C-alpha cells in the first residue's frame, strides 16, 4: 500500500454529534475513501469536552456511509494537531506506508502539510472543497486567523522536537 488517508479531528458536540468542521472532514475522508478503496483510513482525534472520541465519531459516520470497518484505524488519544501528526506518522511508519492523503479543512491543510513535511512525510491534499462554501464567514475568518498564529508556532515546535518525534515513531534518519 503506497498511501493512507488521514482525517484530522475537530470537536464533538453534546450528544456525540459531529461539529460542522468534523462532519466536513469526514465528508472529505469519505470522498477520498471512495476514490481510493485500497487505502486504510486513519481517524485521528481524542476525547474532547463531549464524548465519544473524535475518531470514534468519524468511524461511526464512515461505517454508516458504507466504509468497511476493516479499513479504519482509530487514534483516540490525540488532543491537538501536533498529536494528530505524530500519531499518523507512527501509524504510517509501522505499516511501511509512504504517503498520506490529508483530509481536513482548507484553512488547516497548509499547516498540517508543513508539519508532515518537516518530519519527512510526503502528503497530498484529499478532495477538499476550496473557499468558504461550507463555512460561515465569521467562522472562516476566525479559523484562518488562528492558523496564521499556529503556523509559525508549530513550525518551531516541530523543528525543536523533530529528533524526539522521529525517534518515538521509529523514523530516525528518515526525514529530509
């Protein structure tokens, strides 16, 4: 298997409902899964304010849409984007997979791709809708502003912790 699909988490709302961001990301993951039936799907996201875990909600939605549960790998421990990236890196290294198809929102994808690139992982964007079509204007601007601040922070954190991350995921010496 040359690639895997990774869906990055977002909030779960009361009653175990997917937030709009989580539902969008699962939709992108579902489209990727249908386009690439040979790929495993790594659902990454832990327990937030409301249960169940983001990964469990993703898996339930994917299975309800006809995805074979045997394709799903759940990371129910990650609490933020960096932990999502580290967990996905460990998963792909353990399976010998060379590339990840990233399924997240357009405002989030560049930061995620940058973090994976710093760790030597080849990525490609999943079938993500561009623009603000499915996001309210205020939410789009709020999340975009958050990404502007998070990008340099995560860049520095990943650089500073790169050796530790690579050692922990069994990837020492493999990053470019």
